[in-house]
C-alpha cells in the first residue's frame, strides 16, 4: 500500500499552526533572529513555489509538544514506577 503524501503550501501551514506566513519565512531564514533550524525545510515545487510535506509538519508539532512537556511526562512515569 502506497503512502499518500500531501504537500501544504505556506498559507495552509500558517493556518494549521495558527501563525502568520512571515513567521514561517523567519523560521526558515538562517539570517533571521527567529530562525528555527528544527522547522522542516520546504521543498521546491517549481519556479518560485515551495511547499511542506504535511507529515513533516505534524512530526515537528509533536516534537515541540514533547520537548515542552518532557518534565511532566517524566514526573508521571516516575510516580507510576
């Protein structure tokens, strides 16, 4: 069975993450003070068009959540041990 990959354009990524397009541009620009090397790199679709694989955005969100809640999860795991 083939995995269906969905490409999200910047407007869709911005909507999905509830942020502005300019924030995404900052996150992918190494010269920006808001650069985030962990944010998925866009893929070129042709000409000046770029997009992101939807599963990569989902994984990034999951990783951000886990990073922010790691201490809470560790506490729960230690209490149940």
